[in-house]
C-alpha cells in the first residue's frame, strides 16, 4: 500500500509523468516515466549515494587511521 502513494507524490512534485495505456494483457494500466526534472533528481541522488558509499568504503578499509 505504499508504492502508489509514493508514485503519486513524485508525480505531484513533477518528477514523474503518467499515462493510461493498454497493457500486454489488453487491460488499461497506468505507465510512469521520469520527467527531465526527475532524471536530474535521480542523477543528483545517484552521485550523492556513490560519494557516500565510497567514503564508507574508505572508512571500513582503514584501521586506526592506516590503510
């Protein structure tokens, strides 16, 4: 019950766009895609995550300040 509220919030913030289309089964389904703003946010978050994981990796490889 948390996925669709999260998708709706992202859509309201302009990070996702959606459209109703026929699915492979022939039933209508809502399809989501990243907007340009959403892609920029994803790129920023990915870069931040990579910096964080690299920093943690450096900390875990050192003992007493030595590699």
